[in-house]
């Protein structure tokens, strides 16, 4: 995978969904002693644009390199019956005051902390591109804590052997050129000096994190995995998903390139997969 993906517009403010303000947690003692994050801290890490108190399951979405939670802004309105939460990686939007992530395993543990209070309903994870291994490691971390995942969707990722390790390109011009080529952002957007000033640093950091990540073969997941790949996607992540879970793995081809989901989000695939009860449920 080329992890040089980015959302279409920079975000630096905290005015997205349930995003909270930093630094004002009201009960430090309970947070430190229980290990459960404060509500304000959770809201920095997760954005829910369309709360659904009546929902019977939750879908948590992980963005590609350079993305913010706003990439999934419309998903909660379209996936009725499912409460959609989007992960906000550090270093952008309402977390702009934090350093971008540099360790994918540490990032996954941080996300798992935020997801624990949401485990009163079945949780499924959707990760696109860089978000696919981030979702994998978050699912593993939640399983270690006794929280089972209902389904994992790996978008922009193929069920295939891992490629040989290689260093990611950190040349800004090359990264921006790849970004436009893959369909992640229009050329006029990446040419904007504000985009380059605000987004490019955390895009490079995300890219570096992806290329320094070393995936362990275990622990195995216990949930089904669906991979979703565009038929024109030459930049898809490759990961041996069939060897990473004890449950079935299905690969679904769709029309489009690496960013097929910008024009045509895979809502029907998600609805169909999440409408099938798991054995024993």
C-alpha cells in the first residue's frame, strides 16, 4: 500500500460532531484509577455525527493516512439502524494540539480505551487503507480485554501475502503527486498552501507510522473479515486476512480505484454483512 492518502480538506478546529475540548477533564481520579477514559477525552478520539439511541449495533470507522474523522461525516445518516463513530487520530482537527501518531500498536491501544464504554452494543470495525491494520490491531487489543468484535471490514486491502518491507517516501512532492493519482484529493486542493501547511505534516507522519509497523501473525481474530477492493486499485494494502482470523473471510470487488468509497461508499455491503446474525448470537 502507498499510505499517502489524505482527506480532501484540512481541519484544525474542534467543530466536528461530538468532538470535545482538550484539557478540562472533570474527574481525574476516576479516570486514572479505573482505566476508563473521561467522556471529554473519549469525544476527542471518537466522533459520532448522528447519535442513534435506538441502534442495536455500532460501526467504528478508521481513516486512511492523512484523514480526519470528517471523512465519514455522512455515513451515520445513511446507515440507519447503526450508530456510526469515526476515529479521530491525533494531530488533526480537534486533536491538532497533539503530536501525530508514530506507533500503530500504541495508537490501537489508545483507540481501544475509547471504545470500551461503547461495548454495551455489538461493535464492528471498518478501516480504509491505513485504517485496515489500525482496525486489526484495535480488534486484537479489544479481544485481549474480553471484548469481541462482530465484524471487521478491511477496505482498500487485499487478502494476500504481505509485501516485502520498504521505506515509505517522505518527499512532499512525491506524496502529494501520489495522493492526486490515487484519487484521494484534487490537484487544486493539494496545491493550496494551507493544505500543505496543515495536512502534509500529519500525512507524512501517518505514512511513516504505516511503514514502520510490523504486523505479528497472532493473536488471531475471532470475527468474520470482509475485504473491499476497487477493481482499478493498484495501491491496495496487502495482508493475509485468511490467516489472521478463525472466522470466514470474504473479498468483495467494487468499481473504482483506491478511493472508490468517495464516490460510492459501500453502504449496501455493510448493511448486508451486519444483518446476518453470527452463530450463537
